[in-house]
């Protein structure tokens, strides 16, 4: 019995430790998490598949046109997010950026609600503020991390990041679940009205917490505020070199306070140049983002004419939204499982860097598997449609699409959530804070390639999903991702070998540049006759302290080398030989 109680106590201790690591009570987290809830509610209500639904409601069922609009909107909001996240490190606080971007998000839902008649022009007009609102979601993460750090006096960055991601997942999961269960039964107008009410409510709650945020900030010690201000000024001065303009007063103050370190400046340039040489490492992930773009457009269209019944009486509520929930849950599980395994089995930075390479490679494998599954299922679906042209639904369950969404979510968790850490592994420390912005830029590049593919591959992507040949498109993507995976593995081995070689060269340089006691060319040898006196050779090196004919003792600078004389360079052995002789003379 004692062993059972010990096991129960051990399990309880582990659960409490896990709970305290990921969860903490914070009013700021409660207010800020509402913004995540609003984003997820709108995304799973209509924004995640807005263009597809617009095509159904307005009668414009051109698959290629709708896919181009959807991907172009993603490119715009990702590029805008990358620019804003780069600028925030210097100029703008996250709080004000959230007020601007989320206010724009609320304005977009309000436009759709108050529009008397739903037209394609008004929807495109509302997409502009909605896209700006989507671009500002990254600032919520930065703001929440800062609040938790100040309120809980927490210095462990990994723990803060884990709590932020947990708050984000819970809030987004609740928003997706409510949207999937409630909004799926409503028409357009009630959907837009509900979205506007939810976003407006969470926006007001966030603004209501303004006094609380900065009350807590003012309660922090003056030392913390000075340290924060000093670190911010140092970051500004680093980023401003070659990019932004510093005021003359600040420049004069900094130049008087500390000397210019030309060596560190040159080292920074060298590190940046080495990072630019490693940029091809990110090229294979462009094809992953092309597959991700297909997941948000063409995967949704594959639900057409499929049987959504589960058993006799139950139907899948809102299949598109349900599959998005499956994808996001799989993403969360894969991301946290990968992080746990890396922390558990990796003992140093070198192992963590290589584990990151394995993580990204497995993500590319999952992405390729997703394309293969989608290719086979779409081929089977088109065959059934050709055999049963007048039958709706066709004899194929909609649940067969779950594996491709699950594999896509698995790839999302391994690649998207690991991309920032992958950036920090290979980028110099001076630009680590651009990890999120760089990831958004790569994502935008992949979506742009997807738009190019849709425009050029017209025989495969037609006006309707049932008359197109998406199976050929998925097969092409599977081949491209497999080729990109091979390219990534080759580059990863090359660059990882270069890192090891560089570390080895540094050790060799230390040995070669430093004084070698046995090397005649690099420095003085204690046993060499030409470079310095031999402490064991009394005849050649100098006078003996007991010999009156040779001259004065070991302290005479004119007649012989002194043990403290810097010119002759005797070493410690000389002291050991002369000290006993002096004692004997005394």
C-alpha cells in the first residue's frame, strides 16, 4: 500500500508542477485572451472560408477566382504583419498597435453587419479592415508576455512563452467551439451580427483593462523601470545602425558615455553576412506554405457532394469549420509534443539545434503525406462523381477527409511553431527579435507562389471543383515537397557541418595564436637558448650568485639577467633555481 500511495503522490506532484508551469491567475491574461477569443470566433464563423461562402451566396462559383482572392488576402495580411512586427521593436508599443488593429477588425465585422444588401463589392471593402486586424494578432502575444513578466516577476522566458501559448490555445479553442456549434446554424446576417457583437465586447473589455495594466506597471520598482528603459535604448541604438535615424541628442549622449567598438561592429557585419548565406535553408518551406494555402481553399471545396451523416440521424455541423478545429487541435498536440521531447532528450545547444532540423524534416514529411492522401481521396471522389453524375450526396463519407486535415495540422505544429526557434538557431543574436516577422515574411512568400500556381495551372484548376483536376495539383505538390525535403536535408548537413568546422577552427586558432612552450616560431621557448636563458645552464645564461668573479648577484641588471627582468624573459623555473642559492649564501 505504501508503494501505491507513493506513486499517487508522485503523480500528483507532477500534475501540480505541470499546472504551475503552464497556468497562473492574471487579470491581464483574462482581458487579453478575450482578443484571441474574438479572432477565433470570427475566423471559424466566416473569415476562414469567406470567399468560398461568398461564391455560394452570390452565385459566383469560380473556384480559381475565389482561391486567388483568398490567398491574396493572406499575402497582404502576412506582409503587413511582418512589417509591423519589425517596426514595433523600435517605435510603437504593442498596446497601441492592438488598439489600432483590433479596432480595424471590429470595423470590418460592423461593415458586414450594417450592409443592407450583401454584395461582392461590400465584402471586398470589408476585407481591408479585417485583413489589418488579422495582421495585428502577433502584437497580442507580445503584449501578454510583457504583462505576465511584470505581474509575476517571472524571468524564465520559456515559462512565459508556454503560458502565453496556453492562454492562446484555450481562448481560440473556446471561440472555435462556440462558432462551430452555434454560428453554423445561422444565416449570413445573424452571423455577421454575432461576430460584430463578440469582437466589440472583447475590444471594450481590453480597453477597460487599460488602467489596470498601467497601474500594475507603475507599482513596479523604479529600478525595474530604469532597467527596462535602458534595455530599450540599447536595442534602439543597435537597430538604428544603418536602418533608422537617431536623434542628435541621443547620439551625442551615447557617444560620450561609451567608446565606439569597431571590432564588435565588424563582427556583427560578419555574422549578418553568414546568416544571409544560410537563407537558402528557408526556401524549401515556401512549398510547405503553398500546401497550407491549398488547405485553406481547395481542401474546403472537397467537401462538396460528400455524405455528412454519422450514423442514422447525426450530421456533421458545418464541415469546413469542424475540419478547421481538427486541424488546429492536431497542430497544438504536435507542437507541444515536439517541444517536450526536445527539452527532455537534448542536453546542450548543439543537440537542440539538430533536433530542430529533425523537427522541420518530419514536418515536411507530414506535409508530403498530406498531399498524397489528398491526391488519392480527390481521385476517388472524382471517379465517384463521374460514375454518379446526378447523385447528391455521392456514396463517400465526409469523414474520409479528416486524415488530410490531421496531417496538415501535424505539419503546422512542427514547422510553423518551430520556425521561430529554427530562425534563432541559425541567425545572429542581434536579430533574434525579428523571428516572428521573418516567419510571417516566409509565409507570405509561400502564399504568393500559390497565387502564381493558380494563375498558371488553369487546366487543373477550373471554375468548379467537380470539373477541375485537383488530384493532379495535389500530386504535383507532393512531388515538390519531397524534392524540397531532399534539398533541405542536404543544406542542413552542409550548414551544420560548417558550424562544427567553425567551432573546431576557433579552438585551433587559440592553440596556434597563443604561446606554445615547444614552438620556436610562435613565441619564446623556455628551453631554447636563443629566445631566453635556461634556468639550468649557469655558465651560458649568466653569473652565479655565489661566484664573486663573475660579478654581482642575481639582482644586478648590468652583468646578468635578473629574475624580474622583462627583457631577458626568464620564466618561473628561474625563480625556483635562484631562491635556494640565495638562501644557502645567507
